[in-house]
């Protein structure tokens, strides 16, 4: 899983380097697909419930599962969440980053990106044997809400291994001590989705793209994390 995780990271970095004003999200998709194949892996998302692409690219008020498109051209001041999964020798990796477009985004969006990323690391810190899934979610939620943002409820993290999505579900909210107990050897994909405004979501007519109900902007960061006797181990860095 570390090998598939490292490939996901290299794909995300290649996509990140291509982000600039004037680039269509489909260009990121092409870069990612050739990188995945060059590195000897297979895309995990393409064909999953008929999803058409190797990346999800979710711009501004899009939360997750935005479909790369030739018509969606990034402009200065946008934010774009790039989510990628691969499978290598039967083992899955899955990670996401949110990237600013151009030289400057608003201070509020800078804060959104920082808080979302930091909330992921709060969650990772809680991914310890003896803790519960609720401890992970509570750690994410506490950090997000302390900073005045909201966590999406309808989409959650997940176990991952020889399938992209395994038990348990890993919500980005929760009650400390509640939910399934974490044990050494479990691997979780922890993936906070954080809105500037309210938590509500809406699905676009393409039946994939989830957007914020209130039109506020949303960020998404994801890592796969193994629960080990030496504490949390990030597999997607
Ligand atoms: N990172 C998301 C997830 O873990 C992306 C899934 S896209 C899909 O669940 F196409 F595979 F559904
Ligand atoms: Co995931």
C-alpha cells in the first residue's frame, strides 16, 4: 500500500505543477493518466460505478467528484481539489489536495486550505490503536468548527486495502470514544471536506459533482493512514 500511496503522491504532484490560469481540468486528467500508467499502476476511479476519469477535479463550490472537462478552464483566484486513486498489485492508494490557481487567492480561501489540511493532520494524529473512528472524526470536526468553517456530512472517509472502499466509514465528525475501535494493521483514508459556509450539499445533474448548497467554496485533503504499534503511518506521502 505504501507503493501505491507513493504513486498517488507523484500523480498529484504532477497535476499540481500543471495548475495555472487557462488550464482546463481535462489537461490535469491527461497528465495524471499518463503518469499513472508510466509508474506501472492502474487508475482506481475510472470505471468505478462508471465514473469516467482517473481524477476528480472539484473547483470552488464543488466539494468532491467533479468530472474533468475540456470546458472547465481554471482562472486566477480559483481553488481546485484534485483527488486520485490507483491500484498496484491489488493494493489501493487514495489521496487528495486542494491547490490555489494563480498567484493570489483571498485570505479567506488561504485560511480554508490551511484549516482543511490541518484538520486532516488532527485526524491522522487520532488514528491510533485503542482509539475509535469517532475520535478521528471529532478531532477533524473540532479543528474545523473552531475556525468557523463546517464539515460536510454526506461524504466520508473509508477503510482501504484490496478494495478502494472498505469498512469502516470514517466521518469527518463524531463523538470521542464512539464508533468502531481502531486496531494495528487497519488502514484508513481520512478525507475532510470543509465548506466556508454551511455544511449542506447538493448533487449536480451529472449525478457525480457535489456542490455546496449555499454556493460557498469548499476544500478537500486526503491521506491513507495505517494504524501501527508505532502510531499513525501516512502511506500517501
Ligand atoms: N476520494 C474519493 C473517495 O474516496 C473519490 C472517489 S471517486 C470515484 O471515495 F469515482 F471513485 F467514486
Ligand atoms: Co477516498
